[in-house]
C-alpha cells in the first residue's frame, strides 16, 4: 500500500529535501525559482555541475547511471520528475521512447531505495480512446511506470505549454514570423488548450501543500480552446501580420518535422515527436484540479505576450544557433520550394510509411 504523507506547509520539509530533475531545463529552471521564492530549499539534478547557493544545491547525475541517481536522491522526500529524452540526431528520434522508459524505471528504483515519499510528474494530455502518437504514448507510459511502485505519484497532464525556451512555442513563433504562406498537414485542425508555462509551474508548486493531490492524475490547460491553426493566427495577429494557410491532408509528420527543422532552430528529432502529439485533440475533460488549486489562468494572448517579451530580454540558447543558409536567400523562393517539397515529397513519405507499416504488420 502506498504511503501518504500529509505535508501541508514549508516547515514540514527538511532543508533541501525537494529534488527537481531537469534543473536547467525549460520547466525545471522556472520551477526552482518559484520554489525558492515560495520559501523552499531545493536540490537540482542536472547532467552538468553548477555552483550552489543558499537556497539551491545542484547535484550532477546521469539518470541512466543508477548509482549516481541514487546518491542524488539521498535525503529527498519529494521529487519532481520533469525528464524527457527527445534529443539527438534526426535518425535517433525513434529511440526516445525506449530511453524514457529506462529513465523512469531507474528513477523509480532509486527513489524507492532512497526512501522518497512522493513523486510529482509533468506529463502530456492524452486521449485514451484514440491511438496515441509515440510522444504521447511515452508520456503516458512514463507516468504508469512511476505509479507502479509504492510511492504516491501526482501526475499533471498538460496540453501545449507556451513559454520562452519551450519547443512548442519556438515552433509556433518561428513558423509564423518567417512565413507568410504556410503549408500545413491536417493536424493544424486538432483542438488544443494551450497553457502558460508560469501557470504550469504554479500548479506544480501548489501541489506540494495539497496532500489531496497525491496518488492522482490531473488534467491542466489554459482558459482558451483552439486549433493549432487558430493558435498560429492569434500569434500572427499579435505581430500584426497576415498569415495564409494551405492545408495538405496527406502531409506526414515526418516531412512536417523536416520542414520545421528547415524553417526553425528546432531540431527534427524534437519537432517530430512534438508534431506527432498534435495529431489528436489535447483538451481538458476533467477540471477537478481547479477546485483543489484555484487559479486565474492566463489567456493565450497574454501567455504569448509574456513569452515574447521574455524571449527578447533573455534569448533562449537556441536563438544563438547559426541560421541555415536557406534563410539568406529570397523569402519567396523558400516558400515556393517548401510548397513543391510538400506536394512532391508528401507522396514519397506517405508511400514510405505505408511500406514500413506493411513490413511491421504484414
């Protein structure tokens, strides 16, 4: 039977007994700042060593190294699981699910042996009635692995997160800013419930003082429901820019990811899982968390405004990547080339996917 602790205030936590994985990542770095400003002391886990301060101690550990991970969890009561493994070269994207499974298994085992009393996990909003994309299926399986032990898990499932340094926001911003005419597949019509990154972090922090959230799954999203196309149009309107969308239903996620890789600094190894997760609607069907943690959620436009201003004042690292040579030529030529690539290439990749499916299931 899983043990339920009843910590409800900061004084119930021993110094540095809260662990934040992915401490320097998109969510982790913000979570640490919010926890510290709320009065907590935190241990941050990262693959690189960083200097400590009075409120944060950093520990270097590779999640694939069990001994390092177990040492990092010494003295931890609550651990935030914010890890993913969507990185590497274009050809590595198919391996991310296997890596995420190993990470979650190692994490649960190390947490159990170290006496961790609670895990808080940020996953993805899924529709269990539909066939899930590899990305969303992996997010769901990670939650199931973490919850399979004796440690109570609070799982937050979220739709698109809007915030500077976020991959989804980067795709949105670069596509809209760099293209006036956009060739899109059918997933642009999928319904989403985008949420500001600061609101996601607030849910994570507030759950620490809500023992009733332990051992449960919660869906979180912003106040606005819209398709990805509508989301792009909201951002284009924010920029006072016209946007024309040409939809090609048979455009595959593979060629879409290569397109995003060409247009933006977001790597195809990250873009393809993200795009795959947009194939189905990601909207909240159970808003029970709003009764436990009531918040005034930011609108999509407000979230975009905050993220854009933050990006300008503190550009994300991907902003520093050297632009591809394609952007140094005429913009119209790029758009014509992309359109031709979409029309001609779609058939090739569709056929390639069909042949792969036949080889796997035939």
